[in-house]
């Protein structure tokens, strides 16, 4: 896994209150958007999602998913 600091760094561009790409959505709506996105990633990459050595579970994989998000 990766640190909370890295997680925040990766999602900041989306959830920043005034300038984020999702700033028009409330917190709960933003949460739902991310939940749907990551459930979809998990469904497509189920084997990699469960593999401990998978890059999806490392910051480099998470960063790539976040860049592909918007």
C-alpha cells in the first residue's frame, strides 16, 4: 500500500474545494464518483487487484489510474 500523504497528493486536483475538477459536486457525490471508478477498475483487473505484487496497489499504479480518471 501507500501513504495517506501520497493518496492526498494524487486526488488533490479533483477535490480541491474551489479549483478541483469535481468541485461542483458535494463530498458525498465525490465519494460516490470515486467509489464507482475504483469498483470498475477492480472488476476489470480483478486478478491484479488481489495480487500483492500488482502495480495497481502501489502509488505508481494509483497515480496512473488517477491520471486516467478525468
